[in-house]
C-alpha cells in the first residue's frame, strides 16, 4: 500500500512487455502466468484462470522450457498462486464507443454541446471501451477492501493488441447463477433460493462494499449476481466494475432518449415479493426482510433507504460497520 496526498493506494504492478508462448506439453503462458481454463466470457473480453509462477520458478516454464525476453517480474509471490486474468483486445475496445456528459469548458474536437434541464451547458464526449478499461484500472488503484475483488497486475505493451488484468481469484464464482430454461437464479450453495440467514450474509457484504465505494465517490452502476463473486470462505466480493467516478457521473442515467422507455418501465412496474412456491407453500420471508426490500426498491430516490441506513436496519445482525479490509 502507498499513501499519496492522503489517499491510500493499492500497489498494482504494471508490466509493459508481453511474452506469449506454448510449451511442448501444451501449456500456454503469458509472461510468468500459466493460462488455464476459461472462467467466463463477455462482450469486451474473456476471463481465464491462471497460475502465477513462484519467484523461484519465474526463469523457466513448467517443463523447463527457456523463457525468452521476459521482463523482471514486478509481481512475484513466494509460492505459485491462482488468479483470474481478464483478457481484452484493444483493437476491439477502440471500436466500441458511447457518450458521456460533462460540464462544457473549452469545446473539444468532435464534442457537441447541449443545454441540460437544470440550465447547465453540458458537453457530450465520445468515450471508447478502452478508455473505460483504463478508467477502471485507475480507479482500482485506490480500492483495498475485503468485499472488493483486488487488481494485482496490469500487462500492456504498445506492440501487443492484448491488455491483461490479473485479479484476485474467487473460487466459488457468482453468488447466484441464471437458468435460461426457467428464467430464474439459483445458488450453487443451496441448489435453489437463499435462506434468509445466507441472504443476510451476502447482502451485508454487498452493502459494505458499496458503502466503501460511495465514501470514495465511486458509483459501481452494474450490481448483479454475475458481478458478486464468492471466495473460498463464502464472502462476497464486488467485481467487473461498470462504475464511474463522480467526475463522470453527474446526474441520474435517465436523460437520454435510449433509456426513457426503460426508465418508464421501472417507474410503472409493481414490486411483487415472492409468493407461494410450486407446491403452494408460502415462502418464508420475515417482516423485517420485507420491510428492507420495500425500502431498497422505493422508486422515489429521496425516500429510498440509504446504504448507511440499510446497514443499520433491524434485519441485519449487528457485527459492526468497520469497512477496513481483512488481511488475506
């Protein structure tokens, strides 16, 4: 950890050289990481399980193959360790663009100025997906918390199309998994829904992670089961940040034509809590849990429960609200 201008920063290794190779035994390597199976794949790239060679193994591959033109390891754990490696194509990311609004100053090339409803002149600026990834990396430098997936190393070279993010590996995967056939989510831990005790543990972790982000004026913007991962002890960690800092997110994201229909649906949709299951039995849901859900799903943001209020809600077992990370 480092402390710059009073802000604690997580020391992320940055490697500016990429060496890819394959051994005679078929093992694939990126620098000193042995690349294993695919953990997931999304619109922007894929996630692979990888093993970081220990410091004493860094000079050779698994089968004694010579390593050519590798940089001196910036990050070399004392023993081999598993990580998750996000792999992006920079060429693909540059082609994917969207727009963000920011206060109009000096008008940049290609920027369009619009008048917002509050009278502030805003500037619409094109942002590529690669810009978003670099923003994510920059923000993650300041994040160190027991409910946030940590970034350990970034591998990016000017002469390589690939960008690699080496992250803490969450062995149990998503907290809930979507079933396309039944169009619902289930827990791999229970094989179905979550009992309140387990849901309370998960939601406590999620709220503490969000509280930590919000205190640093960071908005995640993409909280869903796929982005809440479990470690080997069952603790939830937030990941895959589609978040933006407060300097970018200046208003509620419901102002463009493209989001209006979705926003209207959110406003009109009736909130229905779970009823009887297939056998006709009522699903047990305590009055405290129902109250918390209704307050979390309140449509009026001025009336909606805050994270600090939610953490103090009677449904939760009071374990304290310390947001300092546990050692690992």
